[in-house]
C-alpha cells in the first residue's frame, strides 16, 4: 500500500484507525498521520464526552447542544481536510495537535 493511501486511512475511522496504523506501519509519513489522528480525533472525542456530561445532563441543555454541534462540525471539516492532505502526500500539521502528538509519540 502506498504511503499516501495509508496516510489517508489513518483518518478514516478517527483515532481508531490512527491507533491501528501507528502500531502496524513504521513509515515516518504514516506514523505522523496516525499520531496526529489519535490526538485530533481522540481529543475531540474526549471533549464531546466532557461537554455531554457537563451540559446535556445538567441544566444547560441548549448550550451543550450548540457546543456539541460545533465540535461535530469542526471534527467533520478536519476529517475531510486531513484525509485530502494525506492523500496528496502532505504532512499537514494541525497547529496544537501536531506538536502534542510529537510530544506524546515522538517525532516521526
């Protein structure tokens, strides 16, 4: 499988495919996208859970719903953008997430 296709596949199911590709593929390009996928979509998943617990179960249902909708839109836009960039062979860095993924997983 070519690097750009593997890089794209790192994002297909969010942090799950990122985790799979991080452990099965040792190429630096693929590991970069896998680590970034884990951080970006894992972080968004954690944020959605936290917002759900804080707002939806509490009294701020409408505010929580708006924040959840915003997080979903951001996630969808990032999902499409990152898959396209990986397929084009680019190491597109999400500003905070790329730095965090390098701290956690090391520089690829």
